[in-house]
């Protein structure tokens, strides 16, 4: 081993630059794996801790005595058993945390029941059991989770391995001739391989610790970066975040990363050594190929670029395996880059549209949706359960249900909001049969009306308000099915009316009704009295539900663009749009006097005054009857979460691009180094540097062109397969991301190919320039 | 059986109509201790012959027997050990290991063989080569003649049975050339080493015991010089 280690050390010292580059490659590769492993252990750690925080037990036995609880805590595998007194004051709930795997949980619990005569139901915290691998089942689930993670990691492992591999290849390429000489003077193949593996050991001794530290540093950076985006706050409040969200650096994961790194280096070194010894020594020394290859006389490149194209094309065909490998590596990288970034981009767009949202007319959602009370005297209480399963009970309005206008005016005047749009919505149907068409009836204010039609109003709002008529809105096909006769449309509409009734009158009125019918027809407060928020008793009233035929005059129709959505689905909804002043003045009487309030959609006048606006709403209970939908905050949080996800995904994409670039640089520069003598010979024959660079440009173009074509075809194939899969699985609803257009990844492939071309060019020109520093005679002899 | 025996040796590069016959069914023998010059025009197969004899290239067909042993019937490992112990190869462009100094380059075959070089022998060899002062120098710090002497030292130090030299003076001036050939001759006489030297220099060829002339992969003349 002495001779091998001596040479390995000497080579490392002699090729310091290569050694540093290889250590860098190992460090980066290990750092990336450490980062991925740390991300995984952090995410799973946080989920595990959150599961423990919510349910601090593996198993919760509902009812045990104090003595049984003590007995349980002395059992095998029990880490802790915390007893909490039950409301009956006699029994306890035992929260059990195991400290090791118990095998089959059911068997364990049955044994416990038999041994300690515990007859009790129990609850299992499945999530925690899985994360802690407490049972056989939990361990299996955890193994599946880890397996899936490692399948994901394998892709990176292979890509990163290539990085180390090519780093070794480059460093060994320059010494290939020396290995040939060593063999010619008697070094056995094993000894040559040992020199390489010894070098690998020395390099990994430096690269793995550096990579591990770098990976932890990178993880800390990413962790703080993700925290800074506020994504954690979308899942936890501040207190929980402090308690649960922290970086989990798992020693086992670090060990796994180090072991992976070690094997990478070992196999790369071993593989390179094996490649070196494959060729006969004299072939390596003289750089002579053992076979003579027939070359094509004509090629596209020779037509395009003349003799440089011909040379480039022949060079590629001379070593078809190497050419194919380079194109293959680039194709895989381009395809990965384009497909991953396209899928991520498409997902982001989908999430943006889905979660940031648009209303039913496709317009952007508002910042706030404020439920404004029907009138300030109505009150909302959640103290009593509503017989009709509403979340609150409502006082009958002593006035008309149109006092919302005061609330709207107050919202307008407070100065925090703008673009106030609101509507009173009702539902009607064309007849009482099963084939009835349902129509949404909207009384909208002017702002809402203008937004809805985007300036293409079929009837001006003023005319609509003055005439009391309606505009029928919908797509062509469903509109044609609505029975409009003589510009009128009759709809059956639900009405809700209150009446002052005594308990006796109410009972007489509903005595022949079943319980369900009574509930359906209306409600009467329970026998127990109800009080308002000031503690005053609410007068009982009867709330009668019914339906009525109402005839609407149609002032015009608006046919919505008949465009299918991305899955070919059409929206078939029909809307009847009327002016809100008509409701306030007269129409409300047709529908009855019951209304909870209206939803006022509005935007923040000034984003900087968000907190003040929220405070205003919180301190205005007289204005609001239910929970305010703070879409602004939700949207900000979603955007923040999306930004965090985007950062992560972009990082991943950048990582793929970086690995691909490093691999390409290594492959191409090795190719150039391989032909050191040949380039020198060409120059000796009169080739200028410019011509040599041109030859290199054509060669790089050749690589990237073939790879771009292959990657484009692959991406199209992937999209086609995905589309077929989605159709096959009927995953074409609005809740799944839309399929991607073929042009999207193809464009990305060509853009990435252009970048790859520049990278390969750089990778070719740099070693070429370095070679120029040596005298031609030295290059042609390839001595050192 | 002669010490070195070559039977119907052929080496073909490529296949079909692109095939190149570097060696075309040649047979000859070399007795122990003979110093043989191999001459011929470029592309006649001299270097190929030497490399096949040295076990660094494989013949397409034919056999090479050295001291009764079929060279190419051995495993890769045995072949490497054969090269290490039985053959000393000297190249025109020295082919030294650039990260090892002169002394280390010379002793390398012994070290690879797990043997400890004898210090006195080494100093004697360095003295013979005129490299005592330069023994700690790396190849890049030596002149062409000195590098070739290191290369010869490496070939001779393990006392192999055969020395194969591929134009050992091709890259040197006349004074250095004369010194190198004198050195080889001395070693040949002292240790009864069999030597095959490829050369284009008629004077060098005439200093050898025998001259083999090759053309188009065939032996076209085989004569003794009477030295």
C-alpha cells in the first residue's frame, strides 16, 4: 500500500487545483444531501412535535383507577404514563408514551387489559405512533415514508454522483498516460485502482466534513430564509411557532449523508480506476485508438460550417459512446429542468388562482367581505342554539330589512375602505318541477354592476334602477332554455316573513304539522326565553318560510363569452341582475322581512392602514352581524406561503441546473483534454487559434442541438403521457391543475439549451486557453 | 527453446477494408544476452513489435515466449508482474512519473514489487547514470538527457532479463546519445541482458550484435554485425 499511498499523495499535491475542485465537488454534493436530509428531518420533526403537542400520548386510555395507572407506568416499553382526573372525579385518563417498539398495539393493549383488569376504551395518536415507530404498523408506515424520501433522494444522489465522477474523470484523464507508464513498468491493475481509491479516501477525508458543515450552514440559512417569508405563521400562532418550529439536525441523517458521500467518492474513484486499466497500457501511453473507424463523408454540420463542421461531426462519430453519453446527460438535465420548472410553475399558477381567488364572475376577489347588519337594532348571539341549525339567532327586524344602507354608508365614511360592492342575493326557479332551471337573483349596487359587465352594460344602471327591470345574464345555451315571454320572466322565489304570534297562536298554527314540516315552515323561539346582548328579553316572533311566483320585466340580456374552461367545462349558471335601489325601495316586500344582512365586498383604501381597518371592524359590532372575511390577510399569507414554496422550488430547480452545468463542464472539458495532442497537431498543421475556437463552438453546438431536440421530444412525450393519465384517472376537475401546453416546456428546453451552449462553450474554451500556455511541442508530446 | 522466441506474430488495427497490418506473421528468436537493433521506416511495425514483446500491447495472433514462458497466456496481474520483473522499457519520450523524483522513479518497479531498494545499489546506479547530484530532482527539473538516463535507470535497476528501448536516443543530442548507448552496452555486457533497441541511427545499429530490418510489418532482413 506504501507505493500507492505515496503516489496518491504526490498526485494530489501535484494536481492541487484538481484536488481542490474535486474536494469542492464532494463538499457540494455532501452539502446538498445534508440540506435535503435536514429539510426532511426538520419537516417530519415539526409535524411529529405538533402531533405530540396536540395529543401528548401514543395511547390515551380513557378510564383507569389511580392504582391501575401506577401499574401501567411500571410495564415494559412504557416511557411515561400521565394520569388526568376525569369529570366523574373517580377515574383517570392515562396518557401513555412508549419508549420503544411494542410490536402489535392491539395485542399489547389486550395483554394489559387481561393483566390489570382494565376495561376501557382507548384512543391512538396514529401520527405520533408512526413518527416514533412505536408499533409494527407504525414502523412500517415510517419505513414507507423514509423509503419514499430516499427514492426522491436517489435522483439527487445519482446526479451528484455524476458530479464527483466527472471531477475524478477530469483529474485522472490528465494522468491516464502516467497510469499507462506505471502499468508498462509493472504496476498491476489492482495497484492502479488502489492509487485512485487511496486518492478518493484522502479527498473524502477533507470533502465530507467540509460538506457536512457546509450543509448544516446551508440548512440554517434556508431555515431562516423560509421563516422570514412567514410561511410558518400560516400553520402556527406565534407561541406555538416558538415552541414547535426549529431546525432538526438529525445525527443519523448526517451519518447517512456522510456514508452516501463516502460511497460516492469510493465508487467514483474505483470506477475511474477501472476505466483506466481497461485500455492496454500502450494505447494509453500513445493515445492511439485500438480500432480504425469509418467516418461519414457528408453531414449537416459540414454543409453548414464547412471543414470545421466536418471535423466536429467526425470527432463526434469517432467516439460515439462518449458523444451519446454527453448528449444523454445534457438531454436528461434539460428535460428535468424544463419539466420540473414547468410542473412547479403550473402548480404555482394553479394555487395562485385557486387560493388567491376570483369571484363567480371571474373577477378578482376583494380585500374584505363585511357582513353588514340588516339594521343596527338586530342582534347576534351565539348563546343559544338555533332550531334551524343556524349558528346564531336573530331578532326580528322592527323596521324594513333595508337598514343595511346605514351600515354601508358608515363603512364608506370611515375612510379605510373603497370600491364598496354589495348585492342582495336570492334564489328563484323557473317552475316547481324537477326540470326547473335555477336562477340567481342579484340586486346589485352600481359599483358591483359596473365591475360585473366591465363597461359593456346591456342597460345603463340608472335606467335599470328607474325602470325596476332586470338583466338576464348567462351563456348562450342555458339562456335559451329560460322561458322569457314578452320580455317577462316568472320565477318561483323563496320568501321569509315574520309575524307577531303568541306561543298559543303559534302552536295552533302548527299543530297539524310534523316536527320536520314545522321546522321547514318556519321557527318560533324555544320555550326558554331569549335575551339580547344587553340582557333584555327578546319578544317572541314567528318566522314563516314560503314561496311565491314573481314576474320580472327583462330590460336586456347579456350573453357571457361561450368559452369552455381548460377542461372543456361550461358554466351553466343563470343570473337575474336588478338594481339594488329597487330592492331597498319596494321589492323587499315581495320577499318578506327576514334577512340576516348583506355581504359588502370592499378593498382597503390604503394597504398601510390594514391594522387600523381591522381594528375598526373589530370595534364595530353594531355594524357587523357575523365574522368578517379578511381575504386581504388570507391572500397575503397565501402569497407568503407561495413565495416560500416558490423559493424552495426555485432552489430545487437551480440545484438541478447547477448539477447539470457542472456535469456538462466536466464532460466537455475532459473531452477537450483528451484531444490535447490532436489540437496541437492541428495547430502544427496551420490551424489558427480562431479556427480552433470555431471548431469548438461547432462541437458545442452539436451537443446542445441534439440534446435540445431530444429533450423537446421527451417533454412533449411526458405532457402527452400526463394528459392521458389525467384523462384516464378522470383528474380533470377544477380542483386539479390544468394540463400544460406543449409549447411551455419546449420553450424552456430551448432557453436552457442556449444557456447550456454557453456553459459548454465556456467549459471548452477555458481548458483550450490553458493548453495554449504550453508550447506546441510539449502539447504534441503530451509530456508533463 | 531460445530465450526470446516470437512465433507468427501479427497485429492488425481496425477491421475489414479499414484494417491496418502493423505486424504481419513474423517469427524470430533472440538468444540470451544478445543486443539487437530493430530498424525500418516509419510505420514498419517496430514500435508495435517492441510493445508486444514488452507485454504492453496484445498481438492479434501469434505467440511470444520469454525464457520458456508464453507471455500472453498470463493473467493481467501475472502480466504486470512479468513486466515489473522481466522487462525494462525505455521510451523515446522517457515517460517518467512527474510527481516522483529521479531516485523514486528509478526504484519504482522495485517498490511496486514490495521490495526495498538496496541503498548501495541505488547509489551505484545513480553514479553510473551521472545523476547523484540530481537524484532528488523532479523530471521537470531535469534536461532531456538526464530524463532519459532516469528512464534507463528505471529499466535497469530491477535487473530485468530483457531491455526494450524505443528510440532511446531519438530525442537527444549526439553526446548524450553516445553516453546512453555506452551505458546500455555496458549493462548488456555486465548483466547478460537481452536488448532490443529501435533506432534510426545507423551508428547505434552497428554497435549492436544483430540488426533486424522491418518493412510493412515483415522482417525484410536479419543480419549479424560481428561486434
